[in-house]
C-alpha cells in the first residue's frame, strides 16, 4: 500500500467511496453464498479492516444485520483451502 502512495492521490475521496460500496457488495455476496469462501480485493480488504477498527459492537451489529451471523475476517488462509476453492 505504501508503494502506491494511495493516500496522496487527488482521487482518494472518490476511490474510498467506491471501495466502501464494493465492501458492502462483498458482504452481500458473503451473505448470499454462506457456504462459499470469498476473498476480497485489496481495496475491499482495506475497507473491511477499517470497519473493524470501529467499536466492536458496531461491526458485530453490522455483520449480524447483513448476514445473520458474525463474520470473522481471516487474513491467514491456508494454501490447501485456496487450492480446493479453485478446483
């Protein structure tokens, strides 16, 4: 992230707004396909991590309201799980 210097981009506001929209859509995908494994894009992952920085109850309530369950965001995904997801 630091190498692309996105914080100093003149388009940062619109970029972040688009990322937030994509994040909400991604959560919807998780809700609609609860048995599947979804991996976010870099911008969606950044929005997701930022959302988790809010007080825990805020993220918890959002997760429950949108998906009917708490979504534990796992950064570490085993290579085996990735291999079976794409086979």
